[in-house]
C-alpha cells in the first residue's frame, strides 16, 4: 500500500522544452493532476501534516508556459479547469496564512 506521500506526489510532467508540440489533452490532464495534488495537500494540511508546495509552484509555472503555446480556442477550453485550480491554490494560501 502506498503511503500518503507517495499517493500525493505530482506526476512527472512531459518535457516540452525540446520543441515537442504541446497537446491540449496533455495540458488538460496536467491541470487535473495539479488540482488533485492541491486538493490532497489541502486535506493533509487540515489533517495536521506539513505539506511541501514547491512542486506545485514549479509545475504551475511550466503549465502556464505551455498554455501560451496553445491556440486561443484550445486555451479557452482550459478556462474552467484553470479557474478551479486557481481557486484551490488561493484556498491553500489562505489556510496556510491563517486567514
């Protein structure tokens, strides 16, 4: 059985630095992965655990760079997922800062 830490680790994101095209489906999957990771971190935080959010920052930055390579139409297809992710990250920030 996996430990909580293993269950909540971010999956390795694909390397998009080698001129590989960024696919909409990959971006959407990565947004979902980040959202699930953020939800897990929030649950663990409220459960009294210390959580490391550095992976979330790094992967979110890579995701934003890749989003810029999508067509405007493809980018619009990610808006709802991105809004959920942003809200969850804001929720975590407020919880950590004690608001």
